C-alpha cells in the first residue's frame, strides 16, 4: 500500500457533501489539524481570494506551524492575494517564516467562478463548488483526489509567481 493510500485510508475526515460557510470553514480547520497530526507531505490550497477561509485564526496558525517541517510543501493558488494581505495577518506572518516550503502563484485573469476553491492533499480533499452558498464535497476517495489534482494541475500550469514572502525595495 502506498503512502497516499495509507493516509487516505487512515483519514478521520468525512467523505460527504457539505453546506454553508461555517461548515466549510470547520472542515478546513479540521483538515489542517489532521495534516499536522498525520504529517501530510503536500497540500494545495486554492481559492479566488481566500477571503472567507479561516486563515487568520489562531487554531489555523497553530495547525500550520505544527505541520511545517522539512520535506513538506504547500502550494497556494489564487486570482490575487489582496484579501489575504488585508485580512489574514497571522497567515501572512506564517508564510514569511516558512517561505522555503511555500509556493504561491496566481491566475489574475481567471474568472472568479472558474478557479477552484479547494484543499487538496494525498489523503483527503475538499472542493467548494458554489462560492455563494459555500457548498461542495469532501472525501478521501481516490477518484475524488485524482480529479481535483488534475484540475488544479491545469490551473497551476497557467499561473505565475505571486504573494512574495517579502518585498524588496531599492
């Protein structure tokens, strides 16, 4: 059994439909806590602007801090990071501290409704299909993980570097 299959089989996270902003946010909190606890090696976070993600919460920062270690990597994909900079100071600070494991890219020309709002890992995925109502699906089924990873890969090919860890002036 591969590490991916082992992690997927051991995931205590749900496989189901979710509805509403608070349930979406709680699933993200739970997933990041699970990533830290189970040692997920790779994570992709994708959203047009991450505006309503719980990135500025202490619990999220603690989960990301606990998850961060050598051999791990996280990819961030957005249209732009303006809202992240405005609303998620804890996450911005964490991103600066762990810049060596964070790859941040953007697709500024993407339609807000086309860019996936999702968390992907080898063990479990969450995909919000309706941004307005925060409805979608989550689960550890291999087909769900593969389909989301393929969709994200297409977007990542179109993306360019963004959200630098620091700004350098002359």
